[in-house]
């Protein structure tokens, strides 16, 4: 086997694969081996091998960015949180400045918000803002286009004012009335949008803020802020554990919203749905998105009854087991099956599918098809 291939296998398999150190490593490979060993080859009794020194951790974080692509860096940072106990060190500003920002880091900083020293909070907010701005650049426009397009198709005004005429739809509907002699179309009927400035739909995002839902909360916060910027929808943001908090007023600044979330604690879905039910004034024009793994710590039977009442009132409801790139998490299958029997689908949804999901919900289409 060529030396370079042997060196790569040594990096993959770890030091134990070359106990007698017979495979030489170039300087770059040697440094890569050191950073991998510090993370993955520490025996249980030596976990935390990066030590308690902030400069040492900063160097390690800098090294992984130098030797690995950003997608790998994000995975290694997440593993370091779990394997090496970096939570305490990440409350230091000098450490935060060296970390590659990603959704998992934002979730970690949200969970540390209550114990983070004041000197680190400003830096933490800047890290979160960088991630939020990146997500908005990637996800905001597709969501706006999907929702606005769905509203245009779902809401028709048969007697539109001039400013409300949907010209593209009107032309398509009247092509058979084309007059060759006049080289124009005589419209027999006009197709219009709904009244501008009017909230045509209400969207309630109901978020489980237990620790396992961190990434989902981050994405939902960004999507909530985008939806709140659309005049044609009225958006509510509700987060819950064993208590319920309405963060709708924070939707103008998703960073403030995310720092208003307190990850951890128990779960009372029934209490959250009861609160959401009180917010809803136009059930048939309301979409309720419950983001939760459905492990109910409150009253499961009452929770199902509450969901049934919302559905019977005409609310379009969907349970997202996760809103993240990780796919389907562990969830309560029994509750999911009972919701499905009510006509309330439950499934995991990746962020790139969420715009199509909302479009399907607005138009009354099968939401499960957009995630298949």
C-alpha cells in the first residue's frame, strides 16, 4: 500500500491501528493526528484531554479549521461538546471567538444562557447572530416565495379592484376569448388576489423547548421571523416545557427570540395546546405547527382530546417530530399514531422542505408528500 494511503488509514483508524508507529506521517498529517487523538482516542478516565486551559482549546479549535472542511469541523465541535465537556469553556469570550458557528453551537449557547457570565454574553450573541444571518440568507427567500405563491392560489377575489388583479391568472383564464382582429384578449372574468394588507392566514408555531429539540428551535425561530415579516399572515411563536411562554413580540429579532428560549426541563404538550387554542380566533384560516418529539409529560389523554378539538374546529395541524437536518429522532410512536388517526400527520422535516410544507398547508394539500 502506498505510504500516503497507509497514513490516511492511520488517521481513520486511530493510534491503536499502528501501535508500533511503523507508518510515518508528514508534518500536516502529524498535526491532524494530534487533533483527532485529542478528541477520539482519549480513554474514558482521561476524557477532557484538551484540558482546562483556554489557550489550549483555542489552538485545538483553530487546528481543526485549518486541516478539515467546515462540514467536518461542525461535526468535530459537536463531538467535542459531548466527549470532552467543553460547555464550561465555551462561556469564555476568547473561546467563542475561535469556534466555527453552526446550529448545534447556537443550541448549546441557548442552553448555557442562564449560567453564562456577563462578559461572554455579548460575544455569544454575535456568534448566534452570524448563524441566524446565514440561515436567513439560505432559507428566507424560498419561504417567502412559497407562502406568497400559495396564498395567491388559495385566496381568489372574484371582483378585484384594479390593484388586486392577478394579471397572469386572468390572461390564462381568458385565452379562449382572444380576438385576432383586435390582437387582444377580452376578459370575461377577472381573477384577483385577496385584499392586500389583510392577514389571510394565521400561523401558530408551538415549540417544545426540551434539550433534545435545540436544532429544531433554532430553525423554527428563523422561519418564524421570516413569516412574521409577511403582511398576509399573522404569526404566533409559542414555546413550552412545563410552562408556556409567548415570544411573538420577539419575532422581529430572531436573536432575541432564541435567547428567550430556555432549553431543558419537562414537557407539557397539553398545556401548550390549551394556550394555543386560546390564541386562535379564525380556526379555518389557522395553521398550527407543533414541533415536538411528542413525549408528553403532562396528560397524554387530554392532549389527544385537545388536538381533536382543534382539528374539529377546522384548524390545519401538523406535528413536526424534528425541524432539522438530522432526520427523524426518537419520538412517541403511540401518540403519533393517535394524532394520525385524527388526520394530524406527524413526521420529521428538513429545513429545505419547510417552505413547501407551509405552501401545502395553506392550500389544503397533503403535507406528507412534500417530505417524501
